[in-house]
């Protein structure tokens, strides 16, 4: 290249980067200043809280082992579904729910370790303590967790 082409390319790349940054700032400001932005944001957060409450209520309803096993299978299937679609966050959420009610979590973790991509398994391992704590609050009152632990010891 000649002596003037390189600085021209750098100047052009800088201008494109600045234009892209300006585009992002402009539309972000426009979105935030929209009259219904705050209302939509509140509605979205309210729906997420209601969904979380419904999920917690569902966990409290699990009073028998059959329902817990059904919940376990459903969560594993949903985890696999979201993993196949590439949504790792939702997949990890469902798999942690399955692990927290599993009668033999170590064996399940071993299987998941062999089958999941390393970054997804890492996300799963970081999330397990929080999900386990949340699950035990919902299930601890019914005695189902104790019964599951007894079954684990028998096998």
C-alpha cells in the first residue's frame, strides 16, 4: 500500500466505529425516553416476579414422591430442550431445579459433567447451591426431602 492509504483506512475505521457508537447511544436514549418504556419495564418485572411465585408455589405443592419424580423428569427435559436451542441460561435453571430434587444428585452431576459443554457445566455448578437452598425451603416442610434422602441411602 502507498503511504497515504493506511492512515486513510484507519481514519475510515475510526469514523465507522464512532458512527456505530453514536447510533447505539441515540437509540438507547430514544428508547429510555419513550413514554411507555418505564411502564413496559415494570410490567415485565411484575410478570417475572409472578412467574417466580407460581414456581415456588408449585414446589410447595409437591407432597408425594410421584409428583417430585414427575417434576424431576419435566425439568430435565426442559433443560435439554433449552440446551438444544442454545439458551444456556434457561437450560441451567431447569437442570439445577432437577438436581435439587434428585434423589442421587452425585450420579446426575457425573452424567451432566460428561454430556454438557464445559462452560454450561461451570454455570450449573455455580448455581447449584442457590437452587438447592431455594428448593429445600419449599420442600422441607412437607418431609419429601427426608424421604428422598432415605431412598438414596437404601440404594
